[in-house]
C-alpha cells in the first residue's frame, strides 16, 4: 500500500469516528438538557405575582398579630384600672362613715367631775368593749372607780352608765359617769395620769380602732 493511500484511509476513518463522537455527544447533550427541562418543569415557578401575594399575606398576618397583642394589653390595663377604681370607691365609702372616739376627764367647781366620750367622726361608732383602769388595775364599773378615788358615795349626787355594746352617733357625746358636786378637794391631783380608759370600737364596715383618750390606734377588738 502506498503512503498516499494509507494517509487517505486514516483521514477517512478519523472523520467517521469524529462524526460518531459528535452524534453521541449531541445525544447525551439532548438527554441532559431534556432532564434539566423536566426538573425545571417539576419545580414551582416563583412568578412575581405569587411572590407579591405572599408578601401581602405575611404583612396581614403580622398586622393581625400586632392588633391582637394590643387588644390583650389594653384589656389587662383596663382590668387594673377597674380594680384600682373599685379600691378607691371602697376606701371612699369607708371614709364616709369613719368614726373617731375620744374620751376626756373634766374636774371643775361648776361642772363637777365626769368622764365624757365623744364621737368626732362622720359615722356611727359601735362600741365593742371598754376597760377602765386606776393605777393600771382594771375596775369593774364606774361606781367602783369613784369609790376608789373619793371614798363613800352616800352624800354625792352622781350619774353613771356603761357604754359597752352601744352605738354612738357622729357628733354624739356620752358620759361614763358624772358627779355634779364640787369634789375637787377629794380628788388626787394626779388622778388623770393614774387613770386609763380603753375603748375598742368599730365602724359599720368592720374597721376597728382602740381609743386611749386622745390617742387612737388601729385595732381588731378581739
């Protein structure tokens, strides 16, 4: 075989092989592109309209959440306001019937000798209990107290009463006892200091205090 003929055969064989290679490459390319096309068809297409709708829905959901949260906060604040107003109204009601009991001792030539109890408050005072003491020792009654201070009571004009379990109206004054005669010469000069009188009383709402003359403190009246 001549050199020219051999060269021509090689070139023809190479061209045939190249055509086959191109054909196979194109087929694979088409198959690959077809596979990509099918994959893209299966994936959801994110169109601009759908994306805009999703953004609107997300914004609406966020707005609804904020409105609901604001409504809850407003409801809680309103509840606290109602509770505070109810408490203020209750305190005003209690203050409108607040009793204030004081007692005092009077010794004079004109008015005699007596212990008076007055309600200086704006509501009735319900007297729960009283304790009258002389030198720190409780006495059974006003008459016993007078006997211990002035002796025999035969020649003395007097009046005495118990105020336990009584109701003293606002502005009303009651007398525990009253000696109408001038007995200043019979009474010790330090009698007021040696005398103590505790009055435990309550309002119509059950608030209670203890009066020790001009000193009034919160109490339970047990």
